[in-house]
């Protein structure tokens, strides 16, 4: 392992350890990723048999430049950033837990104690940085074998591990999803038994892990594990409600749970954007609430896009996701996700495309990605027809955008111009005139210019009994 520790920071840590006559180890995610040949500069944990804070300051003093040390006295941890490498120092410790809290009682310990408290065998491996045994791998739970076998398991009894710190259940599923590993059967059974314990963890921490699962290469794997373990029903019951297909009079509908997972994976294949992935997750979220069987017609989910958009703020609030422009973005894509599909199924008119550009604004490209991902039919002819029609819609979008410049467009006549022209205060009439101008431009009745819009404004004002203030 010695040859893998090429960054000079490890030699400096070793030098400080020798000068202070203490032992130091790099442990956890960095070691795991080193053995997997994965890049990791965000998760470098140094364990010291002594004070992690004091040791961090001694290391910082040997580095070039004035490297600040952030330390947290209550937790006994310190952190520094060295050429983009985030390094955390902590004294070796052992932990014990109370039943109703995931905050441990911490005591000084040995490297063995520190490895015992780690969540999984693949995260419990350490590399000795002490001069006389520099580079030696310390692997008491055979984590290297689990890496080769692609298995997630806990070092100690999984029931104790997950009951003590229930967030580790989310982490198990997160690592299995990110690394494409399997969770060892008895370990997964323990997750199922202890799923209810997730309620003692703050939703912020749960959502952090959930988002990491969503950002994986194939996020559906994590959703399936969350569902099978019972965690998903506790964390995100609205998504579980999508599950199931019903047949009446020989007519059925698709299982929207698995359809949504397919859409999510399709989006993940073309975009790393977390919020576009959330739009995929929520695009059909209101289908259980809008599902209706109409005799002679079949199943309908009328207005599920409108109901779904209204559900987005509630879900974001409950999951402690940001209630800002990210939420508004997801809300917009959920609301509009059927529009390009409807266009693709019908004659693509200029006015419909203008309206879509006007409403989607700069998010039109992401909306088209989402709609393309929404094609999950197993019928190749149907898929071929949709793709061909989508290409027509895309071409039309490009032509209209180049001609009319409607992306993030605002009507050329503002409310201020209307009020000044007619000498009126803010009123219903201002909105009526502005809407008439907007509709006329979107329908292609007048060009998108100030002069033509101004003339229409005068005509609309006259209909309402308004006349130019200076005439």
C-alpha cells in the first residue's frame, strides 16, 4: 500500500507522528476508494491515538502557506484543506449509544475500538502512517475480501449497528447503489427489522443520503432496496403509492412505480442534474390521486400534472429539500411534462410551440430531456413514432426560437406603458390588455414587436372605454 500514498500530505503526517511519538492512520472511505481505484479527495479521515485537534495544528504548521485549521472542540475533530484535499483529523475513540438518540457517548480508544465503530467492513480498513509500519493495511473484518466480492456488511452485529445509528441503513443502500454492490442477506434483513428506527434521524440527514442515492449512475437500484427494506414507505410514502397495476374489463394501466424508476434511470443516463432527476421522480406523483376508470374508455389520470405540481412544495418541505428556485424548477417541469408529448401526438402548430417556449423559458431543453425519458414503452413501433415526432417538435422549437426569440420572453408592452398611455392606475383593465397582447403574439396574430403591440394596446383600450391620456 506504501506506493499508493503518493500525496506528500501522508509523508508529512507520518513525520509529525514520529516527532510526537504517536500513531496515525488513514481510515475509511479513502482506503476503500484507493483499493477500488476510485478518485477520492473529499473523504480523507486521519485517526490519531491522541488529540486529533492538536495533531491537525502540528500538520498544518509544516505545510506551505498559511493553512487554516477548522476545529470542533465538542467533537474532538479538526479539518484542513490542502490543494483540494479535504482532510479530517480525530482521536481514536469508542462509542456507545442510548436507545432514543443516534448521538453516541464517546470515549478515547484504540485503533481497534475505532474500527469496531465503523459502519461497514469496506469502510473499516486502515493504513498505518507510522514510520516503522508505513503503508501497512489493517483489515480486521476482511473488508478487502468484501470489496472483491462486492458485498456490504457490518463489522459487528448488524442489528446493533443499525439500531445504534439508523442512518447507517440509508448509507448501506447508498453504497450498494453507488458501487453496484450487494447487501449481505443477514445485513439486509437487519435493515428491514430496524427500518422503523429511521424516525429518530433528522430528515435533513436522511435526505442527504437519499440525494446521494438519486445521484448514483443507476438510482433505481437504491429505490428498489429502499422499497424492499420498508424504508421508502416511511421516508417517502407518496412514491410507494405509485405501486400497482389494476385491470378492469380487460383494460389495465402500467405500474407507475416501476415506470417512474425507468424514467429516472433514463434521465440519469443523460444528465447528472439532481433537480432534473427529482422532476423525473415526481412527474407522475399525482397519478394515484387522479386515477379513474371510465367505462368504454379505460383508465385516465386527468390533470395529474396540475395536481403533481401542487404536491411538489409539500414533498420538498417534508423531505427538507430547498424551498427555492430548485423547487420552482421541479414544480415547473412536473406541470409541463405532458405538453411536448401532446404536441408530438398532434399537429405541431406554431402557436402551441410559442406557448411552450413562453412557459418553459430556459428550462425547455431540460423539459425535452424529461419527456424523452418518459418514453418507456416496450412497443418498438410506438417508441419509434414518439421519437420521430419529438424530433419534429425539437426542430419546430428551434425554428420558432430563432424567429420569435420567445425563450424567457416578456410582452413588449409593460403594465407601466399601459397605465401611462391611458392615464390609469393599476387595475383589472391593465391585466386584460396585457393578456390580449400576450395571446395575440403567442397565436401569431401579430409580430413580436413594440409597434404592433402598441397599436393592439390602443384598440384593446378603446374596447374597454379607455383613450390615450394626451390625445
